[in-house]
C-alpha cells in the first residue's frame, strides 16, 4: 500500500508550525550558547583574579562543609592559607612526585598519561586509573564537583587551559597546596601539617611530606587508616623519587 502524500492544503497548514518550531529551537540554542559564553567569561575573570588574590573558599571546601554540617550543624572546616615560601620544599617535591611529575613541562595535560589511563581502563572495563595533572585537579577543586561525566571533564579542560595561560607554575602549585583536601574537614598544607604531625607546613620533613602526598588520592580514607600498609609503601616510594624532582 502506497504511503499517503500530504495534500498542498495540509502542507501549507503545517509549514508555519514547522517554522515556529525551528525559530524556537534556534532561540534555545542561541540562549544556551550565550549562557555558556557568559559562564566561561565569569570563570576566566575568577582565574585572572587569582593572579594577585588568594581564594577564600573553593567548590570542594563548600561541599565538604555541607557534608560536615549534616552531622554537626556547628562544624567548620580547618583551613589556613600560608605563602609559597612558608611551605616545606619537601612537600612541594613530594606532591609533584606523587601527582604530576611532568608539572613543569606540560601545558596542563599529560597526554602520555592520558593514553596509558585509557588503555588500562579499557582493559579493566572500568575506571581504575586517572591522568589528571595538578592544574586539572586545581580546576576541579576550585570550581567543579567530584562527579565523573563528560560535561564536567570538558569544563575542567577549559578551566585548566585558563589556569595554565593565566597563572605561573609557582602560583598554580601555591594555590593547589593551600586548597586541596587532606582529611575530613582539613584543607591545605598548614591544616594538614598541624592535624597529622602538630607541625607547621614549613616544618615538614621528608617522611612527613611524602606521607601527606601519598594521602592525596583518598585523604578521608587515610585519615581514618593511618597505619595502612599501602600508605607506608607509597610513602617510601615517594621518598626515593623526591630528590629527583624540581620545583618552581
């Protein structure tokens, strides 16, 4: 049976409706594009502001505070900013060794590590290895969530480019060491040093610095399991790498 062909009258009636639909679709797309441009312009201003100003809080700190206050409405996070020169060089070396050994050389992305991560994750059929650089981690900590999806990763990439093009490596590392989570409610090197060792960030020795760096992938877990055999092994591994690491 042949398909019915719309009559000219019906076609003429449908044409204005289709035209209205396309106009609304174009408007929606243009509105979304405008919103995306405005949002990224706002992000760029925020990143530029970090050239001369220290962030008072971050997206991860706000989420951490909300989590703490679900259990105790009066809870507060522990965080104290310290300048770059008041952070132990051992911690700087340990963190670069642990998280991003090509930090001084890349433009925000370690493509070799990305390829290795993709191959390993495909072989396991799930995400078992990441390849985020310090700059990518900073982008996520400052502005985004810990959710894993393509939209968030795309936004992380854009912010990472902003960070790398706007801030010097020394400033990137300074902010990173001052804002990342290092335990349940503890953020930044100074709070971490005092929480775990009763010391200042400036006074951390090699072993203490290596242990803190080893905790970064899962700080709340290791805060509760400080005698973890893995943590001990990882700490010793990092101590061997640290003398070979250059810092900005």
